[in-house]
């Protein structure tokens, strides 16, 4: 009695699957590069958008940590007639009595027109205003002097001024020691500030001492804005009582704000822009997927004789499907890897140019590569099924 052996089709090893799937890519290199380019652009866009957004946000958070989020401001609001309510002269002293408050200081608007020299008409102020400041303003705000010095206890009684960085540019002041005109008083510039990130309005003003403002410019001593720093844990508690402490009985005339909220709001706005750019990247990725699908369909049409020959030699439909799915996955993966590298390089270059710490989240790379695999399967599924359904005789007779 003889034993018959059931014939079974041979199975391709993973190595053979990759080799067979790469045949079509090696034979049509120009088409492969163009098809992979669409995938690469989409992935590069998404990786770069996420990377730049995270790098910018990391830089913003580090700035917030450095500047602190415990600074509060209390400003004089406008009354019903549009006039500015005057804060009490002792507002700073009253704020300092709040238990958690560590530092308190103030600035005040001064009615003094600024000119570069006495030959400049009075109406040409270069968009620079004058404010009175206390000697402890800079330390409270965490500001720094770029050139020269800050107001000293002696200097705040003299006709001297410190300019914000924008004010110095507009007046053409490049170094300390030069003079400007405040009304008809010649004032010496003793310092130029670095940009004050928490209070950018100070970049556009000339700061003089409270005593000098009273002596030379008729300042009445009422502050316009009070600044205070408290412990981090007590910011909200201080915020709740700051208005009525600054102006008892008229707390509605005081606006309390936290300057760091503006930076936090900008981070939130960056998230919205990131979502928009990710959407554009997804569109580019979709276009790339269509390109891959188109390439695979054309590949099936051009290689019908090859498919027929393989089927005649015993290749199963599953083997044909696997071949073209592998080819589609390799094509998408090629674009995905190139896009991930390109997006990472773009993020690194731009972040370094901006002075940021480069942050490319691993999930963005993993997500991008996963998206390319999904696109490879979806784009290659129909061409693979179409190729597997070709009858060997019809495929061999195709011209």
C-alpha cells in the first residue's frame, strides 16, 4: 500500500517576502522617489510642526520658571467719564502689609514730553512716554540693565533717566551719558534696559525717580501701577484682596492682573496653531497616500506578465497579495523614514537659530511612522487584491 503525500504550496520566508517586494522598487527608482516624496513631505511637516511647537513651549515654560508667575499688578482703572482713577500715595506701603507679600513697588505716569534735543519740536516725542519709578522696581520685576546703571538712591533725586530698549532705539540713544529733553529740562541717560518680558510696556518709556519727577516735572506722587511679588502658594489669596488693599472703598477702580498669564495665553494660542498645521500635514500625507496607491496600480498593470509567470510557476494568490502589500509598505516606509529625518533636522535647525532647546517628542516620530504603515496597507490593498485575481493565462497574454 503506497502512501500519497498531499502537495502544499511552499511558504515564503520573511526575507524572501522583502526581497520580492523590493524588486518593483529597484526597477522603477525615479517613480519610487517621487511617490515617496509625498509621504515624506507629509511626515516631515507633522514632525516639524510638533517639534517646533514643543520646542517653543519648552522655551516659554523655562522663561516662566525664570521670571516667576507670582507677580501681580494693580492698575488704576478709568471712571465712568473716561478719566483715570488716582491710586492713594501710600498704596505701596499698604500692599507691603499683606502677609505673603515679599516685594512691592510702583510706577506712575508723568506729564513730560520727551525730545531727543532742544532743537526738536515739542510735538515730536518719538512715541516715548515718561514714567516715575521707585529704585526697587527692577529687582521686583526681575529686569536687567543692558548698558549703564539703574536708578540709585542718590540718582533718583537728580534729572537722570533710564530708557527702555525700544525707547532708546526711537530716540537714537546708543550709550549712557547722552542727554534728552523732558519738557524743558535736560536729563542725562544713565542706563538702557534689557527687554522687560513680564511688563513689555516699560520697553517704550523713560523712567525717572519719584523724587526727581516731583521736583522737576510737577508729579503729584500718586502711583499708576503697583507691582507686588508674593509666595507662589499665596498668589490667588493675595489677588483676592489686592484691589481693596490698594484702594480701600473703591476696589472697582483697580484692575488686578498677572503678567505671566499673557505668556501662558500665548502657549495656548500656539496649541491652536499647531492643530491647524497638523491638519495641513495630514492633507499632505493623504495626497502622498494617493500617490502611493496610484503607483501601485500602475505597477500591477505594467507587471501583469510577471504576475502571470509567477502564478504559472505555482505562486498562490496569497503570495501575490503579500508581494504587492510588502512593496507598498516598503514604499511608504521609505517616505516615512525620510520625512521623520527631514522634520527632525528642520526642527533642530530652526530651534537652534532661535536659541531654543530642541524638543522632538518620540511619540511624534512613532506616530508618523505608524501613519506611513497604515497608508502603505490602505494604498496597497486594492492593487494587491487586483494583482492576485489575475488569471495566469490572461496575465501571460497581456501586452
